[in-house]
C-alpha cells in the first residue's frame, strides 16, 4: 500500500473556541517542525516546502488567528497581541500533543515564535529564521515612523505611517524594489490570494491591531538576545537580500550572539520561499538531520 504520510493534509481544529486551520504532513513519530508565517501571508507561503520536509520530518503549518482560513474574531472578542497569539499557538500545540520541535519563523511569525521559545526553551530543538527581525539592526530608516507611533500611538503619529495595507503594498511585500530579472520570478497568485483574504470585512482593522503591537516585540529584543546567549539554540538563517522591510544588517546581529549558526543569503526578497523553495527545503532538511545527529554545532560557521 502506498504511504501517504508525506502528502499535505488540510484540517481545522478548535482551539479555545477558535477554528485554527493548519497544513500538516509527515510521520508524527519523526522530529517535528512548526512553521509560523508572517504578514501578509498564511500557511500557504509554506506550500512548496511542506512535502519535501515531510520526507524526513513531521511538518505543521497553522494559519495564525486573523490570517488565512483561521478564525478572525473582532478585536473586541480577541486580544491581537503577539503574546496572546502565542498563547493560542501554545494551545494548538497542546491539542496536538506536540512537545519538542524545530521552529521556522518569518516576519510576524517571529515575535510569536520567540514568545514560544523564551517560555519553554527546552522545547526548541533548533531555529530556522527566514527574514525575521529580532534586533535593532534590522530596522532601517523606514521604521522611524512606525517606531514613533509605537512609542506614542496618537492619531497624528498614525497619520505619518505609510499606507501599507492595500493591494499594491501587498504586492510590494513580494517584489519590493527588486530588478525585473528577479521580480518576474514571483508568481502573482501569492499577493492576489493574500489580498483576497486581507480585504474581507474587518480584517484590515485586525491587521493594524497586530502591527500596533510590534513595539512590544521591539521591547523584547534584549530578552531574545539573552535567550540566544544563554540557550544557544542551533540556528539556520535564510535571507532574501532584497528585503524592503528588514535590513540585511539583521544577519550580523544574529551572528554576534549565536555560536551554532549557519547563514545563507539569496538573490530574492522578503518572500524568499516563492523563488528558492527547493534550495531552502534542502537546507532545512539537512539542518534538522544534522542537529538530530548531534553534528551541527561542529559544522556550523
């Protein structure tokens, strides 16, 4: 009989009254990897790497609350902070009886993931960071207005924010200001599907609530740095160097605190998996196997 473990399954589970949609594949008896997406995407961003990873791992990719096909209650009914979203993902993991796992984080999934990691460092077998910000070095000049708003969220400071929640800026999150030879590599379905979900009634308000909490993530940078220094999780850093959101100096900030770190930089942008999913899937699979075999720390750097 053919083994369908590696085929992606699409399911929804009730987590404390919320419907959490998730994609999963692989044998649950193998090492697990949790994939946390960012804005403006959903677990759909991982569609091309789930099955390759499932050949050697158990793969879980949920849609965060307010994204994709998971529940999106109003801000009056749900606290859209990264800490509370992490509470929901914690409950999701408990419902699936998942303990130790590798953690793949990107964009808004980064603050959620670091809440999970700093709460229970013993659960994290290794980190895979793909264009995820956890240091001041990653916040270039484009973050001056958002940081002013986080510090003082007045209507005046809100009015100074760039208009980033529309169709054109959703596309921009993919292609940024990349040369045409790179921009033409991105299939347009990505930003069209993202905007279809984001433009539903009430979702933009929810997304602004989540964005408004990014200041709390910035305030946790020293906590994250201490987590890196004390626990030294093995880390694979995958970076699209034409990211219009996070400065490439972010890479060296990770390098300063992590001993077992491997870095790969690609001719791509913020949504690296749209253009380099094969390369990234191979690197993640090898990273997990090396960590499980106890050889990654010796080979890193």
